[in-house]
C-alpha cells in the first residue's frame, strides 16, 4: 500500500507472474504516483520524474527485517531506473535494460 510517497510492501516469498515484467515497467512509467495500484515501479518512476523534470536530488530508503526482500527491492528499483535511462537514450525496446542494468546489478 502507499502512504503518500511511502510504499509499504510485503515479500510474498513466491514469484507472482508479470508483477515485475517489462510490461509492468512500461505501464508504470506512463503514470504518476497514485494513478495505478501501489508498486515499487511507481515509486521508482516518481523518483525518476523528480530527478529529471524538477532537478531535485532523490533518495530511496528501503528498510525491513532480514529476509524481507530489501535486496530484491533494490534490484527492482535499479531495473526500472536503468530501463528508463535506456528509453531516454532512444535505445530499442529489446535493449532497454541490458547493458546498464547488468553493470549496475553486478556492482
């Protein structure tokens, strides 16, 4: 659920098909925070928009107990941001999150 710009999420400990797919990235990048159901991509999109449109610095705090999914949430946030950066560079859809995403996630 969202509480303002805060996303409270629960690790389901199982895959949910399509929840973090390229289609989900495309859907959430086209909408503002609160227009669609709560999602980490909505939070990432808000950060991206504030960073580039308003030139505001951004910080995302991901918190939780051991095993809560902090590392996975970070990877998903970076996946969305890398896809957005590739889109802004005009990269084809098939290459949206390949090189940049791999470099970030490997670091």
